[in-house]
C-alpha cells in the first residue's frame, strides 16, 4: 500500500519539482521546490521530506514535509525547473524569468539572475511593450529555454545578461510547454494541437518539423521526452488525452489514450524507470501508467531463444519493426492496449492537480486545494 | 420585516467626521464602498477640503489569515464528500431494485442501524477535527508571535475557534447523534472533558511533584476530577493521600469505595435504564447515609467531595472557580442528581443552571445564549445567534448544511431568496469569490474562488445564477487561469459565459497583435462575427505585406473553417496560394474561380483575386478553359459595372487610373487566354 502524505499550505500550488540528486550518488530525493499562483503574494518555496531533527521540532508528523525556506515571487509561478543543485529557474506570469539561488548554510533563497522582460506583447500601433506570461521553461546546464503566450522562444545562458537567441513569432498561438529533444533541438507544444521541433543551429523562425493531432486542434498542455529513447515523446491535451509520438516518423501520434476528463497539466516519464509514466489533470486526479506489466512474457521469449543476449542484438538490428515492443513499450501499436495498467494515486478527488514530479521512489504533486502530496514508496 | 436582533455595531471610518460630513456608500459582494460626499451641503464644501479616500469596508477579515485558509480548503473537501454521500444515497434508492445493490463498501457499525446516520456523525467529527487542527496551529502561532499585538490577534482567533468547536460538538450530540437518556449524559461528560482541558496539565504537574498529596493544588485537582466524573483517577489520587496520612486513610478508603461503586452506564452493557436508576438510587442513599453519619466530618475536603457526589447544589456552587462555566456546572449537576436525564428535560436544567451559576451578577454572553438555544433544541435560534456572533459565514454555512442533511431544517423557509441552508451557503461562497478583491483593482488575485464554485453547485435554486454572475468577474491574468475558468463554465453548460470569456481573450489577443491566438479563441467561442473581423485583419495584412503570417494556424483550420464565410475564404485563399506554390495550376485556377462564383470572396477582394489570376493566364500552358474564362470575364465586368463612376479630383483620380489600367490589363489577358483556349479545345476535339 502506497502511503501518501498530504499537507495544506495556504497557497495554491502551480508547480512542484524535486531537486536532482548528484549524479552517481545513492541518495534518494529529499528536497523539492514549489511555486504558487493566483495568490496576492506568490512564493517559490523549498521543502524537505528528510528527517531533519531540528526542523521537526514543531510537532510535525514523521514523514510530513517541512518548509525549508521561501522567497516572494512577482506574479504567478508558471513553471519551475532546477538548473543545478542550488539554482532554480522560475517563469512568471509577468513575463519575467528568474534564477533563484539556494544557500544551504543559512537556509535562504535569493535572486541570482533575472531577465525581466523575456516575454512581451507589442500592441498594434503602439511601441510600448506589455508583458506576456512566460508559460514554460526547460534547463540543460548552461542553457535555459523559455516559451510564452507571446509565441516567442528565448534561449538564455546562465552567465549571459541578454538572450543568446530569440525566435520572435515562433508560434501564432500560445506555446504551452517546452522540453529538450537532443542538445540543440527543442520540442514545443501549442494551443492548436501542434508539436514543433526547433533546431537552434538553423536560422530563421521556422520549425524544423511540425507534428499535429488531426483535425480537432485540441490544445496540448504538456510534453515530456522518454529519458532513454529520445524519439519517444508523450503529450497531454485539453481533452485529457495522452498522446505518444515517434518524432522520427509520421506527423501524427503513434497512439492516443483516453485518460483524464479535463486538461492534462503535466506528463512525466519516470526518469530511471521509463516504463512508468505519470499524469495529472484539472479534474483532480493523478495517474500512474505502468506499461511494464508484460515483463514475464518478454523474459519467456528470451528464454526460448536460448542465448538471450545474442538474440536480442540480432532482433534489434534486423527486425526492429517486428520487435518494437521489446524496445519501447510505449510505441507498440498493439490493439490490446490493456497491457498498460493504470492506477489512481490520490485517495479522493480534489480540485485540479496542477503539477507533479517523480524521482526514484518519490513523487510529489501540488493542487489548487492548497495541498501538497508526497509519497516515498511509489513501487512498493 | 422581522424585528432587529440587536443593536447594530458602529464602525468609525478614520479620517471622516460623520458629524460634519455626509457619506455615501455602495454595496458589493461581501463588502461595501464608502466615501465622503458633499451632497446637499453646497455652500460649505467649497471651502473645506474633503477626505480624498474611498474606503472598502468588509465584515469578515478572517479570510486573510493563512491558517484559516487551511480550514476553508480542508472543510471544502469534507463538504463535497457530504454532498456526494447524499447523491449516492438517492442513487442507491434508485438502484435498490437492481440485484447489484451490494456495492456500498462500509458496513454499519454495531451501535446503530443505518449507514447514513453513521456517516453523518463521521462527517461532523471530521469537521470538528479540522477546527481543532486549525486551533492548535493558531495556538502555536500565538505562542511564536513576535509582537504582542499579533499574538493577541491569534489568541482571540483561538478562542473563537474553540467556541465554534464547543458549539459544534454540542450540536453534534443533541441533533446529529440524537443520544437517548443514559448515553446522553456520557456524551455530555465527554463534551465537558474535551473543552475543560486544563486539568490534564494540572494532573501531570501534581503527579510529577515529589509528594503529590502535599502539592498546593492537590485538592483542587481531586475536586476537578470528581466534578468531571473522572472517578477512577480521583480514587487513585485519594489512595496517594491515604498512603501518607494514616489518620484519613479510613475515610479515603470509604469515599474511594463510594466512587468505585457508583453505577454508570457503560456502552457495552445491556442493563436497562430502570435497573440503572434503581442501582443508582441505592448508591445515592448510601452516600447520603455516610454524610448523615458524619463519616467525613473530620475532613472538610472529603466531606465537600461527598456533597458534590450527592449533587448538592450549594456544594457545587462553592466550586464555581473550578467549574469555570455554567455548562460544566450543568453537566456535573446532572451526573450526580439526574444521571438518566431525558433530552426533552435538558433545557429545564440548563436554564436553572445558568441562572444559579450567574446568580444575577452578570448577564449571559452570546456563547451562553447559543448553548442555551441548543439545549432548548431550537436549531434556528442556534444558527441565528451564531450568525450574529461570529464574524464569518464558514461556521453557520457548514453546520446548517450538515443539519439539513440530517433532515432537521426542512420546514424552515425564509421570506426572501430560498431556504436557510442555501442562503448561508450562498453568502459563504460569495465571500470566497470576493476574497482579496480590493487588491484586484491593480492586479489579479481572488485565490479562493475555486472553492466557491462547488458551494454554488450545491445550491439548487440560486447557485447557478450566482455562479454566472461571479465567474464573469474573475480577472483573467493568464491563459491558464482562463482555461480553468472556462472548464468550470463548460462543465456546467454555461454557454453565455464561455462565449464572453473567449471573447475577452480574443479581444486581448487582438490588442496584443496576436491574430493567431485571437482566431483560435473566436473559433473556440464559435463567434462568427469576431472570426470575420480577425480574418479581415489577416487579409488586410496580406494585402499590405504580400505574404501571410501565422501559416501554422491557417493551414490547419480543418472543419473550423466553416465558422464564418470570411474565415472560409481566408482558408481557401491560402489553399490557393499553396496550390500555386506547389505548381498545381489547374487546382489553383478552379479554386480561384469558385471563390468568386460562390460569392464567398468579399467584393472588395475581387480585384486582388483577378490580379492573382494574371500569372495563371500568362502561363505557357492553357490553364483556364473557355468556360472558366467566360466566368472570369463576367466577374470582371460585374466588378467594373458595379463601380461608382465619379470624377473626383486628386489622389482619388490617380487611384482610379491605376485601377482602370489593371482592368484593361486583365481584359487583355483574358481575351488572349480565351483565344488560346478556343484553339486548344478545338484542336483537341478534332483529334
């Protein structure tokens, strides 16, 4: 039985993110960041789930997360990403992009860098700029890419004052999310159901590829790339559908899976166990998709082959299409979709679950009902 | 009109002298605007400078407290859960005929007969535990507060919350659990023990001392334990006294025995009330005999304890300090003189206890009145008094709703609006929507509005209308917020609001020069007029710049293209360009022609379309057939004849000249094409 801890925090949570663990360390996740929205004053906060004796003194239950520190944030926190161990990048509804620095010694947060008008509108006839919300941010040290309601894509570098590259009018509609595909390439999703691939090596404001849902133009709200197979991409849409794409081929999704009843706000592959996928939605649900349920079948297949290792390499090189399901459980176009097992993780439906993040056996999510949920035993 | 329930309180507005100045005001949701006015005081106002401020006056400021927000959020979950129970129940009665009825998971507990009842009690307890959690946190905050002013504020909140919980708990016992004679008193004892909790710290203090029986509060402690009916603990304390003072050991043992033998109703016991009453009578007589015989005469402490156990009013009133309040007095008095009190008699004892306890020295406070109304089983009075005494609607709205689910309020209809439950829920929900409104004048922040939506949903009569009015007033700072509002509207089929929100967003996008976004929003709103407007902007931009912007959107319009004629034209015209770019000239030509003949293209655009035909006419290959050429010619002549011929001077003239040259060129090109087409078609037919 998975244990989920809930804590009411008196602010609507728009984003939750685990702090990455140092590569190669055996540590499990113990610190996460949250951003709030729609409050009179919004905050970026850091929380700990570790058993810190000194913090626990105010009688909190064991396992409940404790506030480490917070800092005021101007505007709604639209997106949040850890840049490295100490730095957090926040996207604001005021079009501002801020890098916050965490000082672990005295547990405080400070502004380390800021691009105040990263996203803005230019009204017709008037040269004045009005701010446009920045809707998404993604980091790959030292680069930071942001997208916004103004359809603009910015590429920042942590040590540069100005944007390294800006693509104006990259999209005619609102860009909702962004993620890295391969190093110079990024993926964006927009409000008319398109998935675009951009290559920073190319000049001009044209994407290198456009993939789209057919016809309906259902807005896409989130995107995540498979951690190991970079061509496999998952997106979530306004109708709550989960789409799996293979960006190498075709302009349409490989599979469409009926999921939530309202906007899917986030989708995440498990970083180290990518057969597992997590989604959350405006309808107040948080789902765990498990595509690894046919593992025993696979192993029996290998056993029949005798020398399993040679069989595997052989099949990949020569019969990639036939044995695709062996490579990625998400790309299989097998009509028997029941291979994917879905579990709902929250005990009862609440208001919208705006954000989630997974790291190792830990999951954190934040809701409009002003609660943060944490579980430390995802796979038990 | 009903008469006023009390004197209205006076709020002074700083900076305004209401004796000299007049004030004007306007009502808003949950608050009111007040400002100085010079109406009717013309002659003076010119010389005296007025107060330059407009004041916003709000009744419930509690919403600002961070801690109370947890109360609102957590109780929202419980509230929604309770409404779902009700829905499930009505669903159940519908499904009852079906064989698959055994779907309800939780079984009834052994003490009662129905699921529903048990669940309602559980819901009530959940509400109370949320209040208590909030109270604890507020208490911690009061202790940790840095300045005394905020400390006082927290402390006063703690006492308000504690009063809420006290009232709620009593209502739970009397109205929801409806405890019968016997168990009723046990519940009331628990109630008193829960709310007079100083005794526990005292107990720990005394037991922790080196010599408990010599502790200065030892006898106070024992008395309190007896007053609260905690006789086992009192007996243990007495045994400590007996250990150290051999002289009183005998008396302590006798009193201890009396305590041990006092008959009480235990939940698992099957004995009847009559049996209990009989046993209790025997025990009471025995106590009395000991008192008569002067068993405890040598120890005033023990004697007074014995008197308390006999329910002696004078002895009880001597302990006024330890009793704290009249309801504690009431419960102790009942415990030792009427242990099997019936609910119906409660109000009689309550009233006399209140009178005895206050003794005419002080008048009852609002809390006393509320509790008294509860003992009188006058639910409406309880709610009314609470509404007056408490500064926000949270308490009355949730309590009334719960009592309504217990079917206790059906008969009561207000002379305005709908019934009381709905009225209070509406007030509460409106307050949630108004949360933080003042600062919204500058930016965006009404952070509790999402909770309000669910409350409106469960107000059958006026909830929807209220929601419609409130939802349109939420500031839409980001598209994401707008999407959340839209989802709420769409789930409730509030088409009018959906349209208006989409229109606001479309307008905003146009103002920000985001035509693609604007078009998307008008398509979502199915707003044909606005789509036409945006399409015109696209076409105008095209005419000016000679190329289209936002191709990713226009190329992918799909069926949405049919929303308005102009949008269809925009989509098709772009398709023509695509055909042309792909060198599919025949497709391009027939599409171009059909755009004009089907009347989709606006007249003003025909010149552009005909000009677009020029390069097709000039191709080496013959593209337009004779028939198509005739059509084109007809369009051209239509256009030429439809033009007003007015000889106007200057620039207009020049423009006209250019237009005429264009027409001449077109005529020539068409004539040449016609000639080529006739030859080609003739030779094809011949071969």
